[in-house]
C-alpha cells in the first residue's frame, strides 16, 4: 500500500467505527464502553481509488507509564511515529475537552502531518463542537459521521492533501490472496503417461497462524518474542487482549501472519457483552487460520478449557500445535514432558501424534522448535495422495480386514479419492454407507495416518453411496 494512516483520539470518539468504515469490514470490536481497543491493529483501507494502510489505536488517556492505560498510550505513540499521517478524531457532540487539547500538544511534538476530524456530525447536534475544534490549532476539521459513512469524500481530499498526490496514488505492492486458507478442491491432472501429477509442498508460501488459549497463558508475550518487539500489549493482568490482532513476520524467509486472540474462558463464565464479542472475534481468527497454536500453562496443563479449545480447533479442521508455555519454571523437565505428552494422547486422541512443544515466551526458548512443528503440521495438512495409491490401499485393507457384514449383507468399498486438502478430506464410494460401523471408519482413518504419514492433522472421511448404473432402466418382464 502507498502510505499509513493512524487513527488517534481519546476513548469513545469513534476510532474503531471509522477504522471499520475504511477497511470495509467489522474487524475492530465496537461498543459503547470506553477503552474497548487496547492494541494497535493494522489493515488495508480505502476511500474510492485511494488505497492505504490504516492503524486503529487505543484511546489516549493520561495515566502513569506502568499502568495498563500507560502501556496502551505507549502503543498509540508508536503508531503515530510509524504512520505517515494521523487522523485526530474529536467528538463533535461532546465538543473539545481538556484531554483533546493535551493530546493535540503530543501530536504537534511528533511533527507528523495531522488531519483533524470531527466525528458524530450526523444531524445538527455536532455543529458547536465542529467550530470549537478550530481551537486545537490544526486548521479546519473534516466533518464526518463514521457510523453513517457521511463525509468520506472530504476525508479523501484531506488525506491526499496531507501526503501529496504522488505518494497518495503510489499503488505499491498488492498483498491480496497471499493468505488464502480455504480448503482446496483438488483438480486431478495427469501427465502424458496417464500418471496423476501431485504438486510438491511449497515451503515458501505465506502462512496464517492463530495463537489461542486461556486468559493469561502468555499468547501476546509469545508473539512479541517471535517478532522481536513489544508489538502487543502485555502485563500481569488477565484478559488484556480483546481484539484479534494480526502481526506480519518473516521466519526463515517465509511470510507469516500471526493472529493474537483474546483469552477464552469457560462459556458459563463469559457474561459481559464485550467479552462475548472478544471470544467471537477469536473464534473467527481460528476459522481463517491454517495452523492454530494452542498455548497452555506448563504448571497446569490440559485443564478442561484447554482441551475444549484444542477440540474446537480440530473440529474446525485447522492444523493444531500445542505450545506448553512457562517452561522456564519447570524443574524436572524430562518427567514433566513425558507426563504432558501422555495427557495430550489421552485428552485429544482424535489427532494422533499431536505436536507438543515446550516453550518460554519470556526467554524465547523453544520458538525454533515450535516453528519447525508448525511447518511439519502445515505440510501434512496440505498433503495430497494419488488416487491410484489410495485405491491400492483400499483393496489392501479390505483384503486383510474386510468391513463387517450387517444384517447378513456385505458392505463393499468400491472406490476412493481425495476430494480436498486443508485438511485432507477423502471420499469413499461404497454399497451401504449408512450401515458402515463407526469403528470401521475409525480404523480406516488410523490406517490412513500410518500408511501416508498423515500424523498431527485432522482427517475427514466421507462415505457416499455408489450409484447403480441400471437404477434408471426399467426391468424387462
């Protein structure tokens, strides 16, 4: 994208609402409660043909540096330094406050271009606040209503003027399509000899990773350690992260997009509307990720909520990796790891040989091993198997362990193909799919894992009734 825009202002002036308007999606959580946004969020925005990157920030509050509000302010100041232009939002209905004047001084000290924006200008209630905004010293404010989309043309002109036409319309590199994570339907292609062509795994392809877990498990600290900077807000308080924040990173030449998510408590404990929104946002990140790192606490591993989160990841068809955090606190590491591996096998038996990696988000210990596990699981998640190999395997298992006869009638497994990858999805045509016992389907899945090295990834096996080619013809009398 051509330039970066940071949205700045005190709490509850409509920054996240404007952010959502500019990116064209409801990415940021919006609520009447002040201070919903805590981390800075980056996304691609546009107004007409003007394309840019937009940064949503936490509301600026005057507080001590060591407090949560102080750490939030530090993240916002970093966004101002990173951006080419700042949109300074004021609430036209409330008018200019002492806090607005204090933060206007802060913006002037940074010396970056500033566009003053008077939000909530729907109706006539904001007229007084609009004229009052002149006192901030940034010239005439741009009147908008972020909620209703009013004034976007004026904002367009103000941004072009602030950065200059040459910079504003420099298209730059497009990143669209780099992080596509949908299940891929397989198009079977064959060479001149009639052999099916199986593409090789591309280890340079961009990768989306969601980091999930219970509150205070160390998710944000782990991502900060990975990217090598204090990109995400952290601290001793549980539940700091609310939005799902994406962070781009390079690991061994590969583009990685990491998604930090809000801590997921047991459903019965989630009462407040804001926490429900945060959890829903985290679940959405799981659905759009490829690999999901489930962070658990080494001192209290695989509590009920840990298992439920991992089970959700598996049911969504994402590739799971378990990161056992706070490993620096463990004394007898070998015995503890053996115990945790046994717990993983017992509690998450639906995915065999689940990758479990001890890490320390504070020291960075185990992160290279964690990323190698992510790469291995992602490769298995994308694996394709030739149809000829699958059908030789199908004949072999029926020869050594045929399906049981139900009601005195045999069940014939006739043909098999891989329908999709991400996760590996197989279609078996058989004579009586409704009668095939679940135990035999489970046997097939386990044998598939062992034969084709499909460990650590979910597998979907679908049965379809084989069509009778003579069913539509009338019987001759």
